[in-house]
C-alpha cells in the first residue's frame, strides 16, 4: 500500500483507481468524496481507506462475500464472547487488551 504524490498536484495509489487532486492552497479533492475539500493529511487518509477497502474486497471474495458484507458482519460482536488468554494473564475487553 503506497499513496504517491505526483508533481504536488495528484495523489494516486497502485491498489485503487481512486485519486486526489490538488485544488490549491493545501486543499485536495478525492474522487470518491465529491464536493469536499480536504487537507493533505485527510486526502492521504481517504486514499489509504480506499486501499483498505480494496484489500478487504480481495479477502472477502475468497470467502464468497462482498466487501460490504464482510465489513458489516465483522463489525458485529462475536457470539462466542471475548477471547481470553489465561496463561499470560491478559484479557481482551471491548476491543483492547487489559492486564
């Protein structure tokens, strides 16, 4: 995954067809966010998010799902409860490691 800046006016990626174009004075527009002007950091993050979606889409296809289905299902709480690793005295609670 690598967002690349071309001539300080265009951001591209080798993993997604989406792009960001400079509109001057530090502002950027992103192909999938029409009507929004973003900072350089925000435009970079938007393209990185598009790259992540491309990666999820590739993985989702391997299990017969769409990217949207995969994200929707993966964001639900596990019906099996939270995993715990008793030997290390560490427990996962609400998405973070507690000791």
